[in-house]
C-alpha cells in the first residue's frame, strides 16, 4: 500500500470526519459520559485495530483526564481486572462489539450487559464514539500517519 495521506489529497471528507467526531463527542456529553470514559473507548478500539497513532494520542488524552499507568497497562484485558467501574466495563464491551463487528456471535462474553448499566442515550453515544474512532483508525493506518517518540 502506498503512503498517500488521504486527508491531504481530499480535505473535504477529512473535515466531514472532524464534524462527525464533534457531534459524537457532543452526544457523549449530552449522555453524561465522563471525558475519561470517552478516551478509554478510543484507546480500546485503537488497541484492537492496531493504530499506534491513535493509541499514542488518546492514551495521552486519557492521562490528561486522570487516567493512570496501571489502568492503561491492563486495559487490553479489562475484564480480568478490578480496575474499571461498571459503567466503564459496559462502554468497553460496546467498543469491542462495534470494533469487532465482523466477529458477531463469536465474541467472548465478558460478563457485562451494557443495557443493565447504561441507559439508551449512553449506549448510543458510546456506539457513535466507537464508530468514529474506528474510522479515524482506518484513516491513520491507511495514510501511514507517523508515530515517533
């Protein structure tokens, strides 16, 4: 695959993605999701997609919102730890289901039913946030955004 930065070749779709991101973040605020939970969703989806650019960005953003190194270290196995609240677990379950949507029916049951923890607005907001970060992951990976120390 070539190293074409698609956002530079066609700025209008990139700007539309920025607008979609802004609307998804607004939905998260409206639904009462904490900024930290929003960043956890972004980091988890980016882990699953292998997007170093988004992992670096959203891990740093999570730290700005109070995230700890311990929690970031176990995020990839969140269901095996006692670090995450019920709300965070429900959001992470949604993030995994949406990100791994082609594996429908094959995903491991993490013992979390988001509908028992989150209301409909929160479920919808987390779903939109996950859709958006999955799109950003694909933009960054397809464009080979640089990730350096």
